C-alpha cells in the first residue's frame, strides 16, 4: 500500500484504503446511526487508531476523543491542536481574520471579506433573505474598516465586536465617516455609504441590527475573548503541509458556539482547497480528512454539496456522521442532500428508526423495509458505489483492531 495514504476501518474485517488510484472511488463516507449504534466507538475510533500518515480535523462532541488519542498521536509524530468550545479559556487561539488574503500588490482580497461575512451570517431566511443580506453588508464594512484603518495586531474578531459597538451608538456612523475621510476608493467607504442609504428607515435598520446582534453574539461573550485572541493560534495552512490532528471540542447539549464551529470548518475546507491548488500537483502535501461527527447537531457548511464534489482530486476527504438522513434533508434541502449522498462512495448504515433512512437502504440493498428495521444491533450495511450492499458485523466499540 502507498504509505502516503492511510486506511479507514468501516466494519468488522472491512478496511478501505484512502488511495483513490487503487479504489477508483472518492474517500467521502456517510455514516448513519441512531444514538448508541456505534458511530463513534465502532467506526470513528478504529479509523483514528489506524491513522499514521494523514492529517485530520475532528469535531469532538464532549471532548472524549481528544483525551483518548492526544498522547498516542503525538507519539506518532503528530502536532495535536485542541480548539475547545467547551472550555474556551483552555483552548488554542483561533482568528478567522487570519485567512483574509492579500494580492501581490498588497491590496486586500475583498472576496475573502465577503466569504467570511457570509460564513458568520449564513442565509437562514430562504424566502426573505433581504435582512440577512443587509446584515452581511454591515459585517463586510466592519471587517474592511478593520484592515484598512487599524494596525495588524488589531485584526481579530474582538476588534470587530468593539467596532460594532461604536457603530450602533447614536452618532456611530459619523465616527467612521470622519475616519475614512471620504476615501472614494475605499471598500469600507463604499459599504458605509450603502449602509447610510437604508439607515434612514429606522424600523428596517433596527431589524437588520437585530440579525447582526444574533450573528455576533457568540463572539462577544467573555469566555470567547481568549479563544479569539491572536496568540497561540491554530494555523490552518499547516494542516495540509505537516501531520496535524485537530480536535474541535463541542458540547452536544449547548449550541452557543455552533456558528463558530461552522465558520471554522468552512475556513478549513476553503484553506485546504486553496493550498492544494497552489501546489504543483494540485494536491495537498499531506492528505487530510474532516470528520463531521454529529453533523446534524453541530455544523452546517455553506455550499457543502458543491465543495464535496470537487475535493477528491485534492486529497481532501470528509466523513459525515448523522443520526438519520432526515437530518441531512433538513440541513441542506432535498437537492443538496441528494448531491451530498451521491458524492459519498461509502455509506455505513448502523441502524435508525428514521423511515427516510430505512427506505434509502432498503432500495439500495434490495431488502424489505421490515428487514432493515429489524436488523440485528450487531450488524451494519456497507453501501459502496458500484457494488452490491453487504451486511457485515459491526466493530466492537472502542476495541483495538489488528488487521495484520
């Protein structure tokens, strides 16, 4: 086996290499199973145990896996970073503004500002996105002003919060007009003039600020200050260059920091794609997998259906872990959910009472719905693209597996 690539263990005696030249498949996995079905202990745990050569980013509900694997991974030569949204004061730093790029002439790549603004405030109001679009405009202005007028040490989300608090004061916009001094070529100035155009409609402006307040709330909590500092920051560009294990500790009951998790995973994917494209072979130096454990509860990545369809050639892979297919449809809508499904060449079905999941597996495995609903808790179905579905034994949870 090519030592550049690891393998993952999807079931008892079912090992899959990540070398796409060997398999002819992509390395994206969809793992479906209700609570207690063995998603983490039976599928993710053995795959992490087998990891030796590739980087990975792992959404770690409750922080269990980082505690189990930190020392072992360090012994394998990994740099282990823990981004903790459970204990932000104990976390490494994360600065979303670090990934605003500059052109060769030193000018800011404003499309990166637009990208980050949309990640902070993803569109949730599909029927009436006008309020969020106006809110995104405010975020674009604040970030652009930060880069155009402030020193580099102030380029962080704590500064953005401070600027926003200045902006919402009675004469806040005038302060920024004075600071920008009618700089016609300034991106920030252009956005500020657009904001002024609808500020005269007080009710509308108040509604827009309400959306911005909600989007920025997780950044403004005292506990977030240490996490969002510019010291000991995780460096996303290093993940695809040297062996990294990044654990994102999230609570499975407290949804406070979900938006930060979304932003982080969105920026990870964007950064890895950019880094792969900058390499001569169009691939990452170190193949990298992103584990979206309990994705239905924690993480919604904008344009995920498009991203998952283009990452294979770059040696980037994802493992999406859900309790049911209904979660996928609820998060992304039918069209994008089907696109995500079609771009996962391995689907592991552990069990579920969700009928949309049962129906999908029933059709794919050519089995009755009753047999899928009544399958043993010790069994799982593996659905591999281009092959017949197979019913196999599950791995025992949290057991060390020796394939040699």
